[in-house]
C-alpha cells in the first residue's frame, strides 16, 4: 500500500496536492486532512472517484452533485492537475509518444521525466506504461537499462499516465478526439482498451505501487479496464510472480529471449539469480492460468545470437504444457547498441517453427519506430539532455 506521506507535496513547495491518480484509501486520507467528517468520507470518495476517473474532471466546479461549499473547500486545498506533457510525437503509423514530467515526490526528488506510448490499432488502443524511471537491470539489448537515474514510480504516477493519455486523445466524456493520427473505431471500442507494463522499468521490482495502480485502473466505477486487458511484463523476478497473480490478477508476459541459461545470463543478467527452469516453474503455477488466460513469452530477435531454427525448436519444447502465446519481437536498434535485428527470412523461419507447433501469428509488428517509441527504446529525455551537455563540456 502506498502511504499518503509518499505523495504529499515536499516541504516548502507552493502547489496544492493533485487528487488525480490517488487510490481510494489515499483519497480518503486526503479528505481526512481537511477534516471531512468520518461518516461522509466513503460517500465523498465515491463522488470524487466518479468525477476524476469516469468523467475526467479538471475543475471541482464540474462536480455538480457536490455542494458549492464543499467544492470551494476542495479547491482551496487540492487540485485536479495532471503532470505536464513536455512533448508529444506522433508517428506516421499513428503511434504517439509522450514525455511526461512528474513533479517531485519528496524533498530529495528532483522530479522525473518518463515516457509513455500509445499504439492505436483498428479494434483496440494499447497504452504502454512505465513502472520506474530507468531500470536497475541491465539487459544488454535494452536502451532503458543504460539509464543511470532510477526510481520507482508511485502508484499515482502510474495511474496518471492513463489519465494523461485519455486527455491527449480526447477519451473522456465530452472531449473531442484529435484529428491528426489514427484512433481505433467501432461500436463500443475504447480509445485506450489495453494497458501493457512494457515501458521503462521492471514492474515486479515495484510491485506495491504497480498493484495499487492496477486497483485504480481496473476499478469498475472509474477507469474500468478489465484485468484481462492489463498485462504486466517481467524480465523474470521469480519470487514476485505468485504475488502478482494473487494480488493483481492481471495477464503476465515474460521476457524470455533465450532458451539456454548461458545465453540468457548475458542477455538478461537477472537470469543468474533466477534461471530458466525456476522461471518456467513460476509460470506453470501462475494463479488463474488457463487456455483462455495464457502467458505471453516475449522473444527479441537478435541476429546471429538467439535466432537459429534449433533455438526455435527448443523454445517450443521448453514451453510445452504451459498455456502460452509467443511474441517474437524484431529487435529495435538504438544508438550505440552492439546488436542487430535478425533478417526477415530468419524471423520467418523461426516463426514457422513456432507456428507449426500451434502458436498463432507470433511476430510483433514494430510500431512507432520513426519516433523511437518501440519496446526497449524508451529512455528519458532528461538523460539525453544531460548526456548532450556532458559532450559539450568535453
Ligand atoms: N522490464 C520489463 C518490462 C519493460 S521492457 C521486462 O523486461 O519485461 C518490455 C519489453 O521490451 C521486454 O520484453 C523487453 O525485453 C523488450 N525490449 C527491450 N529492449 C528491446 C529492444 N531494443 N528491442 C525490442 N524489444 C526490446
Ligand atoms: Fe529493465 Fe526490462 Fe530493459 Fe531489462 S528489458 S533493462 S528489465 S526495462
């Protein structure tokens, strides 16, 4: 559980606290600080919840079922401010990448910039959210892993990514969607219908905040995303996999990327701690696993490294008995990487072996490549600006 103290504004800071992104218990605590009587707390939380998360309200005065006096009181102490979007890039394929500036969470924090990517398709819209600023792990093919600055995002900051995304694509009642770029269409299709924790960071190193955020995202009176449409991707933090299933009950994705421990040790160094057989055991026992709720295994295609037909066959053998989907991800290169993406023929050969073993359409189409928005390319702008400044100093 995120303590309210984590989200209180730092001493001396002028801005009142925003209520956007808080969990129900945090909202209740916030209301207690302005001495709302205990007997009214539940009702007030329910009202605020509806306005903040269902309606996307930006002003307390929109909350017509809250008395004028109460609205004024709320406005005196709190805001409905969102974190600032410092840049938006729209790809030629409709993918949008936002750089979001999070205000400091405590007196020591300087604030953080994180990236969040929206991927529209004809029948769905997927938001790829970050769970940490940077990542403490150092997977050798991942750009995020090279970022120095690391901290956990609070549950509030995780939820705010969805609120900001819905603001930006006009997805709250009464808003007008933007005219540039694609949005999914069709009866009952929501502009953001799915969430994947595949942005910056390792979500299972931040399970308390990720779990609390999932409670907010999936709450049926507010943002109302089905847990079957929320996927948490992990590089393999084995001890946290059962708690994720029990606590959050979301879909699980595993960044496997290799079928032998010696290779996985170099690609995903966490493998030295939790090797493949332990990881797959945790998968077999994932709560709620069934043919209708499969685990996604992600496999990044690295030229001459992990892409042979023998490895494809071994992948199929390893996953036998686990209700699984396989996602082959063409490697997304980034400046300075030593890896290359496998040739298309090699990917097809690999994919055919996997397909013939009964796994459907496994290659993930790269999206938003022109704006460096693809998996593993997210790295905060602050970091890049600092690197540029360092170069100029030299
Ligand atoms: N830390 C978590 C979630 C974020 S990474 C994890 O590792 O699962 C999301 C996905 O992008 C992971 O499968 C990761 O291995 C993959 N990825 C990282 N860098 C990549 C790159 N350069 N090209 C393609 N996929 C990449
Ligand atoms: Fe971290 Fe995931 Fe990147 Fe590995 S792949 S460095 S776990 S974000």
